[in-house]
C-alpha cells in the first residue's frame, strides 16, 4: 500500500500548497468577456474537438487572462471558475 506525503512520497495524489486563489469581480468580468465576445479565445474553445485541443484552448485562455490581469492564473483555475459560474 502506497502512501502520500508532502515531502515527495511515492503516491500519485497532488498535495495542495499555498493559499487559495481569490477572484476579483474585475477578473470574473474579464473571464466572461473573453469567453463570450467574438475573440480568439471563444473560437479556440468552440473549435476544440479532442481532449488535447480543449486543454490547449483552456491554457491559451488562462494565458490571455493572466496577461490582461497582470497575475498568473492556471488553466485549472480558469476552467474550474468557469464551470462554477455556469451552475
């Protein structure tokens, strides 16, 4: 039986480090604007047909959002926030 430790055990679970990311209203507005306006982000997300293309589209989305906000935002953070907003 394998166990996971924060010091680099042999398990496969990820250990969360750092604080939770805080989304401001401006960031959320920018996320929605980029997703729904007629932009390259919208086109890439809608045209993605494979898991790899979808992951790359979300990565591009995170990159554009990070540049516009001046803060590093990951693909996982962007996709999770978008899914939670859609409810």
